[in-house]
C-alpha cells in the first residue's frame, strides 16, 4: 500500500462516512482493505481503489463495512446501564406517565449488544406493560446489522454475564456453543442502516440516546454538527450517553455534564 493509496482511502472514507483516518490507522487500514483486494483477486491496492471508484454502487457498502470498527460487548461501560436503571428510567416513567410512550436511540449499535443491553435494562426495571416503547438501533455497517437482527452470539460473547442474566434473556443452543436473544428482549428493538452524516428519517423526540465510541472517528467540526443534531432529537431533560474517551467540552453548550460521560440536554 503506497502513501498515495492510503491518502485515497482516507479521502474516500471521509467523503462517504465522515470517518477521519489518520496516519496512525494505516496498519489497521492495510489489514482490512487487503482482505478485499485478495477476495476480488486484484493485483494491488491501486487496482482495488480504481475498481471501487468505478463501481461505487457495487462496492461502496463493502468498503464502508471493512473500515468501520465494531468493537462491542454486552453492558460495556456498565455504569451507564446502572445509571439508566436507577435514575433515567425513573425520570422517564414519571414524565411520560400520561403518554406511556418512550423513544430510545442506539446510534452506532454494531452487532446489537448495546441496544439489547438497553432492552434488558428496561425489562429489569419492569412496569412497561401497556406502554409504547421503541428502541431504534442504527449503524453504518450492513453486515453487523444482519448479525444484530439475528440476535445469535457465541457462548464466549456472553462469558462476562451472570448465569442468571443469561438464563433470563437468552436461549442456549443445543450444542452449547451459541445463545440467542429471547423474543421478550428483541420486542423493543428495531434495526436500521443509517449514515449519521446523511439525513435522518426519524422525527423523535427521543428520551435518551446512546452514541458511544462513534464520534471519535470524526473531526471536531463534524462532531459539533452531530451533537447539535442529537440535541435537536432529544427532549429537554433527555440524556445523551457517549464513550469513555469522548466529551462535549468545546463541542456543545446544549448539555450539562452529569459525570461518567453522561450528559443531559438543558436547552
């Protein structure tokens, strides 16, 4: 992969996804794009990029899928789910007692572990019989969304969960190697492919949004735009959960910092 190849990949990633690929990402990019080069039986990265640019309709989604990062786990950054259970849901239930309506968004949901963790937290809190509860889960990567919709995971992917949680929310496969999300968990979740930099078809408003470890891939001007759009999508007093390496300092003044990368919309 030449310097020019990497620059072309970086430019294409920025143009079509908004993701910023700095030079520190070069080894990662090499490993991921190399798989497509080999699969298509092409001679070089340059040949692949020429193919991509002349066959965007055919290859762009594959390109996006290989450069996006999909590291996730159930109840990752568990303090968020504890705060959701102990504080946020109590507030939402009180405020929405008349409408009995709750709207939630998991932006950058990857293989579904985050939205399913939110759904399990809803079930743990309980009391939503007769409520209209919808959890929108979106991602740029169509392949991880397919896995998320299937709700099937290897046993190793639930190793960190308590056995009581596994029994309550998962079905074990007959061979013991896989588990499947139970219908009562999946009932809340609706998966949809979405590029955050394009128009958003949903109208909201959302009571809380999880957008964790997503904006780190964007430059500061793009982050400002995204957080402004998130603020517009949230009810006043609604919560925004972001990743452990992210913050809104100097990015947005529409939220107050609750701590532990939890923010509340103030205006």
